[in-house]
């Protein structure tokens, strides 16, 4: 997670001076350069030593280093050029047309940003590993599990052996994998090594299983131990939002790009397999709409 998201998580979970300081920083993020350390200590009713402890809580050596990192991150994530606020894309006064337009803009903004975060070499490497894997196992909590299931279905449709590992059986499944297989882990935060899906990482590493992770930018546990990392667009706040509109769009886009690249590696073969499977398994599907009918 990025630093602003880690601060928000602290504000949400802590009930001491860390919450007070965190709330001040988040509420005044655009104007922090106007305040000295002494000013912030006074306005948060804390002390300079408390601010230093706050910085060290986030693994910085001191307040100066923490503020440098935070203010530079704020500048990086300046939303002034965005057409729509991805966290609150509409308010109570929005009519139906405005909601439609704003959600469409959020999706377009997210896809554009996700594409800029993509490394062509990483996509190529990830697709090759997945294509050559004997078994692909996908990990992720809800709602990421829904997206994982869609990828599994697409891969199965071109005869790639892919499974989704739920939380209860993920350990057993992970233990069966080898270096000839591949694990695909979807986690926005990528933290907490003791919870699903990250708790599988140690076992996967022990079995030398390649790990492709889809996670947010910034520092996290999953990023440190993955073979390849694909970056989710990470402008969304953790809690202060209407829904995960941007995150979900970013994850789906990455998974669709991965599947498309895998498909392209053996295009003619995969097209034949896909069509043969569709004809044999979906023969009962019919439509009266001529534009999408398979019959000429």
C-alpha cells in the first residue's frame, strides 16, 4: 500500500494519538508545506517526540524523512487533473445521467492509468509463465475471487488447467504445487502474512512455485516475495468511498490483458480449441438476434 493508505488504515484502526495525527495529515495533505513540525504538534495537541514516534511507526527514521515521503506522494497523486473523483464519483444531488457519465469516466480513467503502470516485459514474462505452467492456481478474497473465477473460466476454455483456491483449502492446494506450476495472487493491500491469501506465500516459496501477484503500488509483503508484480491503479482510499469502482476495474483489466496475451502466444491453436469447446459445450445457446447469431 501507499503511505496515504497506510495512514488511513491507522486512523481507522487505532484510538490513540496516531489517529489524531493521521486525521490531521489526511485532512491537510495539500497544505502541509505551510506547517512546521512545531505547528503540527500544537494543532494535534501532541509533541515533537510523539510525531517522531508516529514516523517510526511507518518505518521512517524520523519526522523529516516521513514528511518528505508523504508530501512527495501527495504531489504524485494530485487528483486535480481527473474528470471525476474515483472515491466519491457522485453526490446526493446527482441525477441518473450524471451517475452514468461519471461511472463511465471512472472506468476510463482507471483503464488509462492501469495501462500506464503496465510493463510490457512483465506482462510478457507473466503470460509465458502462465502458459507453460502445468497447473495455475488463483488466490484472492471476495470480491477478487469473482474476477479470479472469470479468469479460470477463460483459461479452462482454451484447455489450460486452472483452479481457484478458497481460503479453507488453499494450504492443501498450495502444498501440491511445484516449480512447474504457477500461483496467481490477487490482493489490493498485499499485507498481513498470516491471513489469506498471503499466508500461502511461504509454502509456495518453499515449493519453488512462481508467484505472479496483482497488487497495489507502494510497500507490501506480497510485492517483496513475488516473481512478477502487476500494479493495480491505487488512487482509491481504503475506506472513504462509495465502492471499489476503480480497484475492481483495474484488476479486471489486468486479468483480461493477461488472458489475451496468453491466448495470443498460440493464437490459431487457442482459437480452434475455444471454438470447438464452445460448439460442443454451448450448443444449446440460441438467439433470435441476427447480428450475434452463429448461423448464416
